[in-house]
C-alpha cells in the first residue's frame, strides 16, 4: 500500500477530529517501562533485542528518533511525565530526598475533571497518595519481580505472580470495566529495572546470541573526570550475586533480595536455570578482561530475557484494544523513563546527559492521525507529553505546564517543537554520578558538572557521537562554546532553574 502524504494525513486528522468531537474523545494508553534502552528495541534497529510487540506499535505509528528526558532517573522522570514540569518546579528532583506533592496539578487530574476515567496501574515510584484519578493500583516503591505488594484505595495486597503479568492483569481488568467511557490509563512496568529477573518461561531466549562488545566498552575516560569517578562499571560494580545471580550456594541465594519473596516453585525454576551457569563459570576461573566480558554477556542475556517478559505483556494490551474495537480511537504511547547503558563506556545504569541515558525510546500509534511506519526526527522531551495528552483530549493546557504539545508532529506538520533540550540531574549518591545540567541543540552539547566534580564538558556530536572527546578547551570550538553558554543560560532562564542560573553567574 502506498504511503499517504502528510497533507492526506492532515486531512484525515481533521475528519477524525470532527467525528471525535461529535462522538467520543480519543482514549489514551500510556505504557511506561523502566530503564529500557532504545539500543535493544527492534524498531530502533536493534539486532540483539527481540521486541515484536513494541515494534507492532511502531509498525502502526511513529518512532521518535530524538526523544529526550529532563532528568534521567526513575521517580523524577515520572513526575515530569505527570506534571509537564521540570524537576525543580514539580519538586521531585531525586529518588533519595524528594517527596512528590500529589496535591499539584497533573494531566491525569485535568482529564478526570473533564470526563475521562483515569488510572495508574503498576510502578509509579512517587509515593502512595495519588489524587485526582478514578483508580490506582500501584507497586510499593520499586516493587519486586515476584509476588509484589500493591497499594490501592482498598489497601495493600500482595499479588502472587511475575510482576509484568500481574501489572497487565490488573490493567486489563480495569479496562474491561471502563472502556465504554473515554479513558486514560498509565501502565507502569517494573521491567527492565535492575536486577533484571525474567519470567522463567523466558529463560534461554537470548542465551545463545553473540553480543558484540561496544566499541567504547574499555573507555579510559580521558579528559572527563566526572566519568572517571563513576561507580557503574560492569567490570567493577556489577555484582556477581545481586545482579548476575551467581551465588556460592543455594542457601545464600534463597536469603537474598527478591528470592526471599518467591514461592518454592518460583525459586526452584531460578535454581535450575542459574546453578549450571554458575558451575560452568567456576570451572573457567576467569579474571581480568575475560571476566569483565563474561559479566557483560550475562548482563545482556538477563536484560533481554526480562525485556521479552515485558514485551509479551504489551502484546496482551494491544490484543485487547483490537478485540474490543478500541484500536481506531486509542492513542498507544510506549516510552521508558529514560535510556540505559548496555555496556557503552563499560557501564550499566543511566543518570548522565550523555546520549545513551539522555535519550529515551518513544513510540506512538493513533490510527488516522499518526502515519504508520513513520519516523519523527524532531527533538522532543518527556516534558512535552502532558500538554500533548490534554490537547488530544480537547482539554485546555494549564499555563504553568512547561512542555509543548507534540500533536502537530503527529498530524504531519513540518515544524520544530523545540530547538534545544535542557537537562538537569541532581542526585548525589548512588553510582557516584556528579550532579550536572546542560543543553543540546542536536549538533553540540554543553554540560556543567558541580558538587562531586566542578567543570565543563563540550561535545561535537557530529564528529564524536560516542562523546569520547571533551573539546571544551579546544580553541577551534571557542565560538560554539560561547554560543552554547548563551543558549544554556537562556534555557535555564526560560524554565526558571534558579540553581543553575546561580552557578552560571
């Protein structure tokens, strides 16, 4: 079938919008994963990741190639999604010290006030006092991969089973009783968060793959003191037991972390799978680079097997929408709370303004509006989603929301929503990542580190896409550095980031 032109899709959008105005407003399904790297998603060109259900969303809609987050860490990212505001405005800067004020305005509150049935199911990581939603059934804190506790208005209940299955079961149960009204549901997955624990039925799915070591795996961090002092190295900081399930004994394994919550059958499945791997490792007696590369491969296998468990459940939601004739009037948006390192620079985790963690997967499908099999190369941020959902629903966007609706991009309009992406990371503890803020215009990136490390970094993303060479002091880039400093100050002023402005004086 020939692809329709942007003009045709704009016309289709107007026809659909006219029909929607007369009938039912679009439903909204937001699926947010945790730490899911775009590098492992088929729709982003991955040859290692197997994500047929996420790719199914892309086949029916658009892949965003330049979607970014304002603060690359779990809770703050969700706070930005909800409020359409930067961390310093919504009050949730980090996972260590912040408490989210659920009394503030959110896009879910606005939708509820304007006739939508709304729900958040699964991980939110913003406390347990949700307000202004029809329903919620959320994981306590980070949740667990097995037999998690959930909090709802009826109290706290432990739900036996694998977390991706349970979250999806709860979401589908809610949809069955609310799909006759315009609805908005956020489905928050725990996967693919550390410690990457797959559903046993997905053991082995990626075990025989050959993984090419990232070109930057043995990065020496020359000229980048913040990167040199981090504690997220696969070689040094990925733990054999906690992360890779390589325990010296079954008894030690049973006493650790999520294993304490498992039923005997669940635990035995893990023992049966991991103990032979451990025994083989002991026989090899690896050290140095050989051990580091073995850890990398095991990390990739566990991560991708866990992603398989989540992806299958995303398919259950897509199936439900199709089987109940909801697909044509429902926006399905998939994203992660941020990007993640899959061995680049030798790392796991996130937090940095470097591309792998700054950039997030974002894929959207809305038949008749978003062109199938399309890509959007415009720069967008997670702060832009709250106003987008409200505009799509025909609800006025509160003036204090700082994001900009990306609905025009979905309608095929050729316009830039933003020319720069502003970022600020605050947490000053786990993984020893120095707090920093910065700006990117797509070609150049300027970063100001403070607290742990005090200094500047500047990257030419065209000549150095892996961000290996800090050219802040290179005379060749003096004019561009000064230009980007002015842009950084303008963005900090625009978003009222007083802490950053004080550091820029």
